[in-house]
C-alpha cells in the first residue's frame, strides 16, 4: 500500500479547516497570494513584451534589409556601390549551404524624387524577379508590390507612406527621379504601391524599382549588381552561416579580380540591435526584484502561520514529531498558497496576453519604438520555467523562517496564548 505523506495531509487539513476564516492570518495569506500573483504577472508581462519587442523589430529589420549581404569588398558605406558579377557557380554554391532560405539580387542608386514643387532624396533599391516580397506585402498600405518579368522592364515604383505624404502622391501617380551624374539623367515612373514599416531609417529613404533601371543608370552590364541578399531559416545560426557563405564567395578573388565581403544585419545596423539588447538588462533587473518580493512575501506569511500555531507545534513535538516533519507541514502549507497565487497570476497574464495580441489596445509611439502597439510573445517553456523558478526560489526562502520551529520548546509552546 502507498505510504501516506503525513506532513502533506496535515497541511491540507489546516488549509481547508473552517476555523481559518476567524484567524488573523487569513487576510495576510490572502495578501500574500495576491502578492505572488502580481509578481508573476509583472514577470510574465516583462518577458513577453521584451521577447515580442525584440522579435518584432528584428523581423522588421531583417525583412527589409535581409540577414546577410554579399557585396564588393571595396564598397564604402554610400549607396553608390561598386558592382560585382553574378555567376552561376556562386549562386549554385550558395544554394547548397544548409540553413539558407533564399538568395536575391539587388542594386542601389541614390537619387532625387520630385513631385510638383517638392524634392526628396531617396535610394533606389533595384530588385529582380527572385525578390521575396512577403515582408513588404504585409506592410503595403495601398496598391501592390512590383510585378517583374524576364522580358519587359517595369516602369513602376513602390514608395513609403512618409514619402507619399511629403510629396502628396497616391497609387497611380507619376513621379520623376533625377540622378546627379555625368551626364545627369531622369526617369519617369508610376507608383504601384505604398508601404510603411515604421522603421524611420528605411521609410525615409528607400524606394523599390526594377533592378534593370539601376543597371542602366550605372552603365552596368546585365550580369552586374550591387550584391546578394541572403535570408536564413534560423536567425540564431546567422553567424555560422556567414562563415559558410564567406568560405564560398569571400575567401577567394573573383574572375574580374574583385573580392567579396559578407556582413550580417547586426553589423550593418548595430545601433538598432544594441538598443534592443539593452532590454535584456532591464528584464533581469525586474525578474530579480520580483523574485525577491515574492520570497519576502511568503516569508512574512509563514512567520504569521508559525506564530499563530505555536500551540499546535508544541503538541506535535510532545507526541514525538521531529522538527523536520513539522517544518515540512508549514512548507507544504505555504506551497499551497504559492500555487494558488501562481494559478491566479497565470490566469491574469494569459488573459492580458491574448487580448493584447488580438486587439492591440496598448499603444506605443511608432516614431520612437518602430511599432505602434506593444508586441507580446512568450514560449511555453518560458512560462513553465518562470513558474518553476518562482516555486523553487520561494521554497528556498521558506527554509529561513522554518528553522525557527526547532527553537520552539514544547512546554512553553503548549502554554502559549
């Protein structure tokens, strides 16, 4: 037969006893339960907001700028780039690397966009038919992305909402692009789509056009581009894939004598990733503080429970209970309160989590945070880890006041009133 856990049995009896409602510990234990629930709620929200925010911003940056870029080693930080030659061998070798999701060709060219009397400096991002429009498609406000083919060159352009407001343009309107070079050149294009990523650095600058426009403006051959954009399947493996890509295209000279370099999105936009990295520090500060608060909450509750039941402790000692067994009774009793607090905290946390993800009622200043609502994202293992950590740490905190039980003398305890 299964042996009964006496300490657990007594703890449950004490918890469900009808006399508890008349004890002074009742409001204190309720306060402790609420305190644990609030602590869990704050930690849950902190983790989900930090994880969601980091993921959302990272997806925006990589969606627009890609995970890896391969371009000319001599290319400077301007958008007037030196070309590299597209080779079938390089494309095939890159496609064989495990973890690469897609490879796309691109070329950039700075210019000036004009509408009526307003001018605005832009960077043309020329793309080919292999370009992954999934990110832009999600951020298109009106119109559609470019439709590119092998035959006719497209005379359409995709601009940002910021530019459309500044230049007072809509889908279908014509725009004139001017390029300061020798000789100066001009292109007339028609707006087919308007996007908004809320990333000010991108929305203020980039427009999308057919790659062949940039090649023509730069007097490049049809096999010359600014570089390759590479997207990976798992962002966490980006540095390993970078090394593989470099070993394929960067470790040797090309046939025309040029050398290629490979850069990650973190290297190209370090200020964005350094900024979101600061949230990790804030998160750890919040987690540590809330864990300490939970621990002290439960310590105060246990001390009240012990003081209120000194007579009971004396009787248990008199009939032969060991100090360790009595200590277990109060630890089990406190664990019940902890689990109730966690259940309440989980309920409140998930309710807010699902409501925010569905209705986005908590807003942000998109000019400062690159997003207009508070994103929330948390994995099941993180929730389980958080619950487990709170239980473990609070039990460790309980060991401190529970040692007071060993100092209680049976005779004095039984007489205690």
